[in-house]
C-alpha cells in the first residue's frame, strides 16, 4: 500500500488555520491504521494538548469509546462512497474533563489501496450541549414542584413495562391524591395551595429509597409513583409510608373532614407482566390504580387501596387504613 505522507502546507493556508478557533486536523486512514498528519494550534486551547502531542496520539487516546464507534462508522460511510454526517462526539481534555465536539470529515485524497487522507473539522460545542441537556431535562420536570412531569412519567412507565416483560418481575404503580384539595384552595388561597403541593412533592421524594423509583406530578393535586420490581405488599407499604409522610408535614387543613391537617389517599396496582393477557397494559395498570384510588376515597379518604393484576389476567382489591402496616419496602 502506498503511504500517504504529510506534505508542507501552503503558507496562506497555514496562516488561515493558525488564526482559526476551530480545530482542523489532517489524518491518514487505512483499514488498519489511523495517523494524524497535522493539527491546528487551536487544539491546545480546546483539548489541552499541543499539536505535536495529538499527532503522536490515536483516536483511542482522545475520544470516549462511544464516540470512537461513531467516528469509525462515519469513516466506513466515507469508505463506501457516502457523505459523512455532522456528528457530536465526546472527547477527554488533558485535565480529565469531558468536552463535546462537533465533528465533520471530508476526503482530500484516496489511493487505490483505500488509504485516505482526510480533513477533520472539530468545533467545541460543550456549552451548547450542556444547555441543550438542561433544556431537555427541564422539559421533563414539573414547573411547580420540581419533580418529574406527566410526560416523563409516561415515558418511564413504557420503559419499565417493557423491562418487566423481559424480566418477569412485578411492576407496581401508586396514584396519590390530596384529600379535599379544592376546599384547601378555597380556604387558604391558591398560592398556599402551590406551597402545599411543593411540600408534598418534596416529602414524597424523601420517602422513596431506590434510584429506579419514580415520583411525578400526574396532574393537579395528584402524584404518580412507579416502583419497578416491587410486589403488591411492598408497593402498599410504600404507599402507606408516602401518605404518613404527608401527614407528618402537619399542614393545616380545616376542611379535611375534621382531621385538621392535609392528608392523601392512595391507589396501588401491581402486575406481573404477561403478553397476551386480557387487560391492555400498561394502560390497565393505570386504570387499576385509578380504580383503587377511587375505592380509597370511598372508604373515607386517608386510605390506601390496592388492586393486584395477576399476570394481567385477574384482579382483586383491598383497602387498608393509613398506619396499619409495617413500613418495609422490597
């Protein structure tokens, strides 16, 4: 194979590159090797390595494994005669920080043995990427309470449903509703109602002990809690703990049936996922939790009622007053 060697750059071209904030690299790529031939001086400011250091490196020394795969796929597209894509790749700065680079590759020369000389344009887009990630995260947060919103919960439910179908583990769902919240707003005002919901959301987050558990504002004064890998008994105990945690806040509520403080009612549903069951899932899981919540309200509020879907085929229901079960979460 004829090696493609580095050639002196024209003076005007070198001056242009040395004044550019973006990085411009020249590389020789064959099926089994990847050599850098030139790196513009801006590489020092972006990556913390001198151009001479980068020329002595390989992509494995600069990019994360995931980004190496992205770049390799882009090179394969070029080798097959297809245009390269504009991709965002993750690199490691000399000080260990991870930065994001916009990467575009073009072919300068290709020899008969498929060695290629490529020009690689790299632009630091770390600030833009972080802002995009923050905006994306905000799109899944409830603006009032700061917990996840309905959109985020729906996505989590679909994901956990599929995971439960693969693993055969139970999936539990809790719907919680503030008792007589309209009376609370009428008595204390909507601003105080907002403060109440924020306090309840914070208390609910503190009650969950596993990273995969999800609490979201489902709508109005209603919260939804998703508990992957949790049995019916375990989910009911979590619901009891959540409701007890809200009572412990001691938020005054004169219109709450003589209790004098804010309380919540909960509906719990649990399913062992089975494709082909007669109940449509995961919508059936939500419907069962909503029916259990309605039952808890009918039992006098400040209650937890459960609906267990066994392999998404049958259903049984029960109700338990708050504080009558031990707090144990499996």
